[in-house]
């Protein structure tokens, strides 16, 4: 019964337009938009921006701890934009909203600084949440201290932070740490020899090298 009633109603509706000129009749799969042209496209664009705001925008400190290779914050920002494909969206007094490629996140652990992580989860920079916080960009290779929990003595190692691989290790365990460790000079020389641009935290990363070449 329902099918027959539907066909009859549709047929009756079509009879109402018999005899009318059909030159300006528009056939559409959806009701004609009564508003300005493109309004639906505008709504879709706003939805995309809302999604972008939620997923891709990260607030960073205005201040940046400058590596030795950079003489100004403005030059550092330009290099970050190229190497990370980041965009500076809006600046405040002490912070700047930044758009990152998909997959980048800012993670605040239970203790310690906020971690800026790339899509693979590697920490690329750290920063605090105070008004005078500075963004510190981390290099791929660096000399790290390692402490033996049982003896309290420490050693040094050079680690590839992409995969966690230890590339070089000190042969001495010492109560002295950091730059005071007996092997600090040797490991620093090894790092300078194998990765001469390691002080630039935007070098040697696969994404940075690819982006800087284009």
C-alpha cells in the first residue's frame, strides 16, 4: 500500500507542472541553495579549519634558546619553518601558535618540561610552561651522561636519538660527570669528526634534510 501511495503522490505532483515552460527548470539531487553561491563550500572550509585547529596547532614559547649556528631568533624561526614545514599562525606576548605537519604533538609529562614530538614519537624540542620559558631544540646526536645505579659512577655515550642506537661509549666510569668526565673531550672529538654539524639541531634529521633541500 505504501509503495502505491508514494507513486500516486509523485504522479499528482508532476501533473501540477504540466504545460509550464521547461527551459529554466533545474534538476538537482538536493534542494537549491537559497543563499549565496558557495555557502556549502564555506561551511566545509570552516569545518576543515576547526579540525586543523584541534589537531595541528601547537603553542610554543616566544623565546628560543639559540644554538651556536644562529645569531637571532628570527633566523632560527625561518630555519624551523623550512626544516619542519611549520607555519607561524599567531603571536602573543610570551607565546606563538604554530601549525605543524600532521602527527606532531606536544606532550606534557607528569614531571619535567613539555615535549614537542615528531610523528614517530621522537622528542625534537622541550620547553617549560612559565611565561619566561624558552624553546630548546634538541639535536639528533649528542654526548649523554649515564649513571650506574649501584656504584654511583657515570660514563658517557653518543646516541642516535632517532633509533636509540649507541654509536660510541666512554671506557671510563668516573664520579665526575658531564664536561668534567675524563672521556668528555674524546667523545666530543669523535662527535665533531663524524657529525661536524651536530651543533645545529636542524641538521641530520631525515625530514629536515629533505625539506631544506627544497
